[in-house]
C-alpha cells in the first residue's frame, strides 16, 4: 500500500464513520458501477479480430489505478468488476436499448439515493465527494478494504479505518498495584 493511498483513505474515513452509511455505500457503489457500464455495453467495437464493448475499455484505466494504489484490493475489485461487466453484458443481450437505458436510469437513481441517505441520515454530513472529487474513485477501494477487514485480512488497513485499536505497548499490566502487600507473619 502506498503512502498516497494511506493519506486518501484516512481522509475518506472521516466521512464514513457510521456503519449504516458504510452499508449504504456497498449497495450504492455496486449499483452505480453497474449503471456506468451498462450503457457502455451497448457500444460494440471490432478490435484485434474480436468484438468487444466499450465497457471494459473504459473501465480499464480505473482498474489500473486501483491496482497501483493497492495490488490486493485492486485485484479483488478487478474480480468484482468482471462479475458486474458480465451482468451488464447479459442484460444488454436480453434487453432492448430503451430497456437498458431505463434500467440505467433506475440504477443511477437508486445508487445516488443510497449515497445521499447514508450521508444525510446516518453520517449527518455532506459526502466526501463534495469536498474532494477524487473520492469518487476511492469509494470502491474503501468498500473492498472494509470487506477484507471483515474477513480478518489487512490489519494495516484496519488501523487506518479505525476498526481495531492500535497495539498497546507491552509492559506491566495497568491492573498491578504499584506496591506489594507484605505477607502476614505466621504465628
């Protein structure tokens, strides 16, 4: 994990302390990602002897960015992105363009609603994105970091996010009295 990512994550955490807000972000971010790739999946290109859509082409730069910020989290997001790209391709193959755009509009409304409710109701402050637009790209990393921590991985991230207390220095127990009581003499 690089120092830039640590600083960005620490800043992002300040806007995402409430567990309910974090839960809202899981659903909101996944919904918004699918909403972003769904219409791009309608746009087919022929490149290098194969048909591809614009969705993976447009997602590739941000996936590379996430991999550079943190290889483990970036790889996990790559896996999640593959699932969401496949879902988008499946929807596009079974729906008309009007239906795809309708689904996209519903997903955008739903995803933004999750984010707004999370911040307004549970966090009671404005979204981090308002103060720092780069936080738009940090949300998926934050959600994946929380998932890693929940499964017991990445204690380094848990310290930044504040889910585990830092190790206390080893030394005498705070419960040991400073003086010893003398034993009673035997009679």
